[in-house]
C-alpha cells in the first residue's frame, strides 16, 4: 500500500510541522557557526529549487508546462543570488516570496496525489521548505538587514514580474493553440503561471469571485502584501526600540 501526501490529512499536516521544525533546527545548527559555515550551508541548500526546476523540465515531457515562471520558481532562481550577495533588495524581496512558498506547501493540490517519499514529493516539498525558511534565516542569522525602505521595491518588482508573466501566459497559450501543441496526455498545452489566468486554489478563487477577470483578479493581493510587510517591519521596529531602550 502506497502512502499519498494528501491535503489537510494527518500526513500533510505532519509534513508542515516537520518543515517548520527542520528550518528551526537549521537555525540552531548554524547559530553559533562562523559566517563562512553559515553561508556555505545556506548556499548549497539554496540550489534545491534550481534542481527542482530541472527535474520538472525533464521529468514530465512537456517543458512548456513547467517553465520556471511560477512565483516559487522565481524565488528558486533568486535565492542563490540572495545568499551569495546578501544584498538588501533581493533578501527583503524573498521575505515576501517565502510566504508564497509556505502557501504552496499548505495548498499543495497540484501534488496531493504524489506518493510520500517519491521523487515528485521530494522535488516539491524540500525546495519549497527551503524557499520558505532560508530568507528568514538570512535575517535571523544577521547575514542581511531588514529594511522598510525595501517595501516599495518589493511590491513593484512583484507586480512587474506578475505582469510580465501574464503576458508570457497569453503568448504561450496563443502559440500552443495556433500550432496545436499537445502534452504527453494528448491535451492542448495551456499554461497559467503565477495563476494570472484563473485561480487554482480556494484562496485565489475567493479573489476571482470579487473580480472575475484574468490578471485583474489578483490585484487585491497587493493590499494583503502591504499589510503583511507592514506587520513584519513594524514588529521588527518595535523589537529594536525595546532593545535600544533596555541598553540605554
């Protein structure tokens, strides 16, 4: 009997707990290590998402459907750069995109039928887990700096990426329709990167009920993003003030 990952069953919920524990454990493992060791470990782990991109491009026989244009794939490609450079903008940007990786672990509908410990499971679970954890670890280990000044660039870059990828969706779908491009299952290839065409989970479906139009239905997410970032940077500022007050 094969055990499937599932969604919101005991196996899935335990996997979410394990993901959190692994990232917490990684923090304590690296906390007292030298910066060189911290960067080496995080640098090696940061390439897990690149490995997942290559796996999906080669495994399923339909590269157009697995191009690295979902948010988590963009995060996977940016993560090694952020770890190697520790620049404020990519690191702060990934603090937002890491939320997308966590949501992908929670709303795992696309791979819920995958067998636990299969290659499909491994190349989905571990890259998303690390894409969620490593950006946070960069700040917890003080390898980069949280900066409220990065809120506008974060929102702007994310919106620009979403807009560009919507245009890619339209172009790829038009090409596949014109040339009748089929996947190995005999279905017409139609892509939906970053879910700009239609929602693919209940959370996004809620936004689509409010604004039932491709691309535009995701724009209310900007308000959620601003609130999320405002909360993070606001809490961080309060903690710094309290520490400064205690030292004084």
